[in-house]
C-alpha cells in the first residue's frame, strides 16, 4: 500500500523496472535537497516532472515487475480495453516518439491459435498505409507477450464519441463516413476487406478525421457462414449477414453494409440493427432484413443522403453499392451539392410529393417576402422556388403596399421577417389587415428570436399567423400552405 511505501522504496522500484534512470533520480533528489522526504512529496514531484505516470505508479504500488515495457516501447497509460486486447499509450525509449501498443490479453494468448491469429492480423494490417487507416509498424512476441505497435491517434473511438454527441449533423456524419470509405476503398484495392467494421473500430481524431483500426480478419479462417456460422466472435455479425445473403466471407459488399449501418446511426441517432450479445440473435437474418426505414425516424434529412444510406444497407447485396469507392463518390458529390446550395436544395423525406407552390390549375402561386438581409433573401428564394412558387422580394414594407395599390393580385401569400427590419414589420403586418387591397391576403409574420415580445401586439385572424425563429423550413412552408388552403 502507498502508506507503507517510502520515497526511497518508490525510487528503487521505478529504477528496477527501468522507467526512470539514475540521472533522473539524482535530479529529483537534488531538487528536494535531501532523500529524507515524505512519500507524497516525492511522488508528486516525480509525476509533475513527467518521470512517472499514475498508471505506472499504480503498478509500482502493487509491486508489479512487468508490463512497463514492450520491446522498445515504454507504457504510459491504458487507453482502451476490449475482449481480446488492451491498448496502451507508449513512447519509444530512444526517440521518445508516441505510439499505441496493442497487447493480446493473457487469457487469449493461452488459447491455441489465438496468438497466431493476432500476429497474422497485425502482419496483414502492416501492409495498409493510408491516411484513414491507423498504421501498424511492428508485430512482435516476447516471451508470452504478443503485441503490435501502431500510430497513436489523439481522439476517441466513434462509439464513445457517439455516446456523448448523439446523432451528428448530416454533413459531419457524411464527412466521417467518407473517411471510413476512403480507407475501405484503399484496402479493397489491395485485396483486403475489414470484416469487423463497427463504431468502436473507427477512431475519430482530434481534427475530426475518421481512421479505421483492426483490419485483418478477412482470410484468417473461422468465418465461413456455410460452415460454423462465424467461429471468430469478432466477425459473427458478418457471418450472419453473409449466411443470410449467400455471399462469400470476404465480399466487400459486407463492409459496405456495415458502413451503411454506421452512417444510419450517425444520421439518425438510432442503431440500424438491434444490438445484442446473444449469438443466435446475432445470426438471425431478420436483424439485417427488417431495418426500420431511415426516412421514418429522421424525416428532415436531405433525401440524397437517405438514398445513399438505404442503398448501402440493402439486404440484397446486388442492390448495394458494389465497391466502397462507388459509395464514396456518391457521398462526396452530395456533400459538395449540400455545401454549395444548402440542405434546402435537395429536399427531405418529409418534403417529398407534388409541388405545393402550384394552385389547382397548375399555375405557380406568388409569395412575396419582406426581408432586408440579402443572405436571408436568397435562402427564402431557394426554399420557395424549389417548391414551385414564384418568389418576389422587397426590403421595404412601404413598397409592399405600393405594389398592392397598383395590383391587388400582386401576391397570393406574404412573408414578413422582422430580423433586420424590426418593429416596422409588425406595424406593416397589422396594417395589412385593415387595407382594402390586402386585408384578405394570407400573411405569415416571422419574428426573430429576440422579438418574441412583439407577438402580443400583432393582430391575428384566420389567414394571418405568427412564427418565431428558430423555425424549420418545413414548418414555415406548412404554415404558408395552411393559410393558402384556408383562403381558397
């Protein structure tokens, strides 16, 4: 225990296992001015100077003599632990470069063939050098320890990130998925599939880059769905899908399906297939066949993204994307369009249907927008033009009345935005209800977030309503359509 350990004993243990040198210890003793110091004072100084980590300290307190080094790599911290292996943050003892060291659990290394599988997996991964794949530099065995040395990526795996964030913005979800697909496509070109693609095997770096880990299950045996239903537990979901769809175990379209499942979850906040540890359920084909439609749980997503995701998770492999590159191309093109034109340019699942901006005779309805900000003007133009409306825009409420004095059929519906024009828009809204040429025209008053108190001063009736920002485009369009239908 720490209370039984003296500063001298802690120093000796650290020296014995090799995590500090005699020169470093002399420096610490020199700073203290004496070796007759309290344990806590010595420990804190060692930690503060970076000579020892809390992880190392805990092992020293328990008098461990191993697990501080793997070859030339000094272990600093435990950063992740799974069923098969632990991953440590480590530095090279000579260069001091930072790496991740993945170590097979002792319980697994004692299982015949498991260490060989681990080694072969690492050697296969060493062949893959791509920005979206975590590079493996070394695979080694020392005594009964089996480990591989990889790039250390500052960040978190996507599963842990998702637990904090929930669903992602459509463009961010698409960018992450595009990074995954870029790595998968490179591996595909090298003749390698992943076979264990899941959120915990995607690392999201601190700069938002998706990087894949744990390649190498393809071609390593024990995964033939026609033989043993996926003897390797890490590939059992793949085995269930492949058995149900009657494809070979290294079919790249299986990686595409599970890429689609990750994309689905990032976009909607819900898993595509039910999560379970039960082996029989994991092999049940209904998990893969009866996925709830993405549009039904995330109707506000841009339609092109829904179509991409739906195609990736098609049960019939012939209806999926046939290569990761094909799916990547579709996502990149759609992201470019969304970035340039905005989500409104593509429509959503909730928007699908006939052009609402046309009347019963098929003629375009006219919507007049009163808005002073040019960016908002452009946004409203695109929103309503895409729905079939003819859009008129003015930044002057007084100009609105002049137009109606000249022609009382100037517009079929009005949208007045207070964002940059302020209270005069509310005054114009009330005046519209009294002027003979405008009192029957449907009007929506859109108040800015900080203008909510003005709602009480607005005079409403059956064809005049108020909305307050923030408001979804579908909600705004529905309000306008309701007023039009009422007036007709």
